[in-house]
C-alpha cells in the first residue's frame, strides 16, 4: 500500500524500493501474495516509463517550438518550418506549432517571391544594358513591384530615348510610350 501511494505521487524509486522489500517478505508467505507484489512492480515500472516518456516528449516539443521561433527570428524560415513540422509530429494538435509553420510558409513564399523579383531585375537590367529596351520593360516592371528594390524602380522610371531600326523612336516613362508619331498611354505597375 505504501508503494502504491508513493507511485501515485510519482516517487518511482521509493515505490519500487518498497515493493522490493515487499517481494522479499512475500517469498515467505503464499504464492498469491508474491504474484500480487510482482504485478504491482511491473505496473509501477510501466507507469514510470510512460510518465518519463511523456515528460521527455513534452521537453522535446518545447525545444522544437523554441527552436522554430528562434529560427523565424533569425530569418531562417525553411529551418523553422522543419522545427515546427517536428513539433507537429510530436503533437499534431499543437496550435503554436501550426501557427509557426503557417508563418514559416508565408516567409518562404515571400522570400521566393523576392528572389524572383531580384532575378527579374537582373534580367531586365541585362536587357536594358544590351540596348533591348522594349524587352527590358516587362522584367523591370515586375522588379519595380518590389518597393525595397530602389534600383529597379529608378531604372524602370528613368526616361529613355532610343532608336529602333532607322526611323522608329521610343521615349518611355512609367506611364507613356511615344513611338514615332503614335502616342500611347500604357499602364505599368508602380
């Protein structure tokens, strides 16, 4: 009874020590008492293992959540997503892990978009520098959609006068294209 009480309070080592004493005493008694003591030892060992496993999983969950949050703060969204996915493997219903993964996904998408915009700027600038002004408009327009890319915005909004072939002259601003004697208003994203 003392061992059972200690087991309910989580004092596993003391409970098992009491049961070891009870086992020694039960050997001198009947076989049923010895079996009851042995069953109680097995039950307490299993309960201790389950409680320790649960505590280890809780610590592991806390660690992965903390790692995910730290990685988000460091700007490492892909690594953060992995940490949050590992947390969800431990506890699929964990709201903090679900939210962390959602934020990581958003940041991955945003960084992918920024990378695509940087590539559009590089492509547009290469075309512009090669004198292919009309071809440069689309990628520079895309790149200028990123308010953080001042170079793309400046290059896109810079007036350009160029000659295409022998007679066609282009003059471009962000909102107007004049081709020879034809005046066209064109909408470009700011």
